C-alpha cells in the first residue's frame, strides 16, 4: 500500500486518531516531563461488558477481533509513550468468552531491552472495569480510573521515613505495606490536556500540500503491525516471541 501510494504520487496514512485521546495524552505528558522520574511500566486497559458487536468485528476474514479493533490503537499509544525502538519481545493471550472465531479480549505484554514494560488489556466481558491507565516510575505513580477523569499522581518526596507506623492486616502487622503520609508523598491531579482530534486531519491536509510531514509515520505503523503479528504468533505457540 505504501509503495502503491508512492508510485501514484499520493499521500497514504493510517487513521491513528486515538493519539488525541486526553487520557493517553496525560500519560504521554507525564512521561515526557520526567515529573515522576523514569517510567518502569505502563498498563493500559479498555473494558466493556457487551461482547463483540454483531458486525465485521466478529468475523475473522474481515479483520475481526479486539486485537485488530482496539489493540491497534492501544499498542500505538503505548509505543508513543515508551518508544517504537528497543522492543525485546511480545507475549499475548486471547479470550474467547462470547466468540469462538476471533478474540473477544486479549492481554498483551511488550517488554523492552531497557527493562521497561507495557501491558495492554482489552476485555468485552468485564462488568466492573479496571482502571484505564496505571503508570509506575522511579519517583512516583499515576492513575486514571476512567477516560473521563483526570490523572491522579502520587510523587515520592522522601524514600525513608524515620518511624513507619505498621498497619494491621488479617495475618498481623506489616511495615512494608504501610501507607505513606504527606511528609513523604505529594498527591495531586493533572489538568486534562488540551486535545482536538481534528488535528489529525489538519496534519493530513498539510502533508498532502507538502507543508509538513505526516505525524503518523509509516515506520511507526510497521512497528505496530509487527507487534500485532508477534502477538498472534505468541497466542499460537503459547510463548513469548523475541523481537
């Protein structure tokens, strides 16, 4: 398709419009700012409870399944945060709760040579959804419960406390899991980033006019597709697939 577009002298693009989702943009902003230090891992989830819609999404020959439907966007978002380079391996499992022909849910792990990891999960049989995003970094954590909510940040101010008060659990006292207080932890919310999905189309028009390069590049989309292909391979053999 890329070669055909070049031969015809036309601009070809993949519709990665979810690069303008405000929840993703908050995670991207937090990563790029270094506000809570180097990111260790990011978890991205979309949960629903209605199964696969009764259209092409449930038919394999038409590109059905959640990995192709939602996965292509969530993978792109994760790679925009952690990077398109330095991937070491991919592992994936499928769910077939309401549909035997294609996946109606999946869990996907992308690990990097740096030790960083992205976890992506899509479920269509979750009546209580898990958080949309969770990020761990060297100096804090971030959490978005729902795409409509602001990003909650917890930033560590001091690692060691002079006197940690143990908490009581069913099996006894623990200092390890004792909650932090305001002396060592700052907790706050990020303002929702400005976003206009029409910027995707504006960029495409400018690329057609030769004014600016495409924001969604072909090399990036090749990498996203490679992750998807490795994910299918991982499901088939039940193992992690090296990059």
